[in-house]
């Protein structure tokens, strides 16, 4: 189950990063009259959230494969 633990840790790290990005985006929405750098940073955060979404999709597929292999090992 070592592989599953690595996946869990990776997912936990991504969840933490998502929470940080969400907090920064919330601050961005609350503040009025941001400068250009704030708009750029917001766009970069949005891009990172999309990257994380893609990464989680890949991890979900990989996790399913790892889980299947572990089940096969247990049966034999």
C-alpha cells in the first residue's frame, strides 16, 4: 500500500495549495481597484487551479490502477 500512501500525500499537498489559492482569490474579489499586477496574479492562480485539476485527474486514474494491482496481489 506504499504507492497509495504516496498518492494520498500528493493529494493532501494539492488540497492545501487549492485552499491557499482560494483564499488569495477571495481577497482579490473583496478588494476594489487592484493594480495590473493583482490582475496578473489572479490569472496565474486561475491557471494553476486548472493545472491542479488536470493533475488530480491523472492521479485518480493512477490511483485506480495502483488499487487494482494491490487487489490482484492480495488475491494471489
